[in-house]
C-alpha cells in the first residue's frame, strides 16, 4: 500500500511530460501535413534532371576571373 505514495506521483509526472511533448509537437508543426509525405512516396517522378553546362568554344579561352563583371551580373546569378 505504501508503494502507491511513490507510484501515483511518478505517474503524474510521466503524464505531465507526455502532455508537454505533445503540446510541443503541435506547436512546432509536426502535425501540419499528414498526407503530403504519403503522396510523395507514390508520385511517379522519373523525369531526368537536365543540367545546363557552360560550353566553352575554342576561341574563348580567357579565364573568367580576369574579366570584369558587369553590374547586373553577380556571382550568385551565374550558373556553372
């Protein structure tokens, strides 16, 4: 009977921790999109990825770093 003095407070602490974890998960958006990941598994995404490559001609052999950049062309807007 004396074990109840230990088990009841421990169970209340455990329930409090479970409620706190559940509220944290709801507030952080863990349950926002329950169907999206399931639909992504069955989506047929077999399209090949086309990578654009910069083609250098034989006459254009200068180093790109030696050329001054125009103001409209920033390093982040160029694609290699």
